[in-house]
C-alpha cells in the first residue's frame, strides 16, 4: 500500500439519484415519498430560460417547507458559463443552505471551476453561520472535464461524487450515439472470416469514459455515479446499463423517471448472499484475532485485508439500506 491514505467522502446511500425539474413543483411531494436515496432539484437543463428565476424560487420554498423524509437533497445549478449560476448559488445557499446537502455542478471542465463555486459557498456559509458543510457533486460531461477529471476530483474538500453525463459528453466528443446512455450497433466487432458464418458482438462505447471517471473518483475517496438512461420505457436497457456501471465500480445511477428508481436500487444494493458472506468473513476475522492467529481463512481460502475491508464496506451499506427501510 502507498504511504498516502485516501480520505473518504461522507458516507451516503447513493444507489438512485432522482432528477426533478425545479420548474415543476407539482412533482416535489411525489419525489419526497419516493424510494430514491438522493434527489437533485434541477435548475439547469430541465428548466427553460424564461423559467429559471421562478424555478429557483420554487426550489428554495421546497427545501424549506417540504418534509423530504431524510433523503439527501441536492440542487443542480446552472453552468459557470451562464449568467444564472451566481444567483443560483447565492439565493439557494443564503435562503435554504441549512436544508441543503449537496450542490451539483454541471459541465465541470477544470479544477478552477470547482474552486470558484467553493469560494462562493464558503463565504455564504460563514456569513450565515451555517454549521453544516455543503458537499459537491460534479458532472463529467465534456472532453475538457474528462481530460482534467483527476484534478477536478481533488479540487475541494467538499467533493463527494463524480457523475457521468453521457448525453453532453457524446456531444462534446462528437460521438455517434442513437440515444442517451444506450448502445450503438456500429460499436461492434466481427469474428474472423474463417469460412463460416461471422458473428457480430456489440461493445460498450461508454466503457472507457466510465472506467476513467471511476478511477479518479475512487483515488480521491469519492462516489462514482452513472448518469441518465434516456429511454424510460426500456427497463431492460436501463438494467443492463446499471449493471455495467456497477461492474465498473459505480455505486449509483440517475433516475430521470420514477420508474427507474427501484431498478437502480435493485442493481446497486448488495445481494443477500453477498451480505451473508461478508458477515462470515468478518466473523472469521474476529475469531482469528481472539485466537491470536495472524491469518484468516474461510471455506478453505485465505482471506486478505482487502477482502476484509470490502466486507466491512458491504455490511455497512446493507445496514444503511435496512435503516432506510430496505
């Protein structure tokens, strides 16, 4: 192991993250009673320019007045390249900062972008006397952001998670894509032409981007979260995308429709067999320590410290899910 230790972001359940437009306050109460772990009230892409100011007012009122039932609350501000952003930060944090857990920053391109928002939020918190520190979520959705993802991940003590914004990332890189977060039949390989019928195997065109984001997130103690899947009438496609992200190391996925919440929670929750084995690993470790043994084994296999740490994380996550009501 390196002598450098990684400071972990505050532990939060982040299996599902529900997007709710700030311009549609009629959806707020429904979101509050949903099974989503995190809710982000959106001021950016889901809100038309003429509705930005009213959406901001809606969100401030909702944060102060609605019972969000213990959910983690986030607000997606407008981009730093717009004239809406500074008022998003000032108004929301000044008027509802003590009710806010996270700020989601879109289209982060450089570490300086993070520094700019951090400076504003820090001054407002100090001026208002807030005791709770607001965390940051960053959407990596441009070529510039992906190029600088490691520096972005390390840019602030407020950082908690990195999110892959597939639609804008595709536009930024000029990728050929057919939908938001789905596969493309052109991203495929053919088996060798050996005289027989050739088989065609589709690939995952987002593999590299998500894997790179996951490494930057984990190397800085942050949560990697997969972004949207646009076709909410295709639960099988959503499940496939969520499972791929989970295999690569993501611990959550966006839900742009309420029907996707349970799918994300299902994929991103540890299975009963995983939890049971993790509990057995920790029990075996405790037994070995009580007997003064330096090695731990289970089912005829040696257990290393990495396995023990993974078991501890998994059991803690299972407890958090149980305390949330399953």
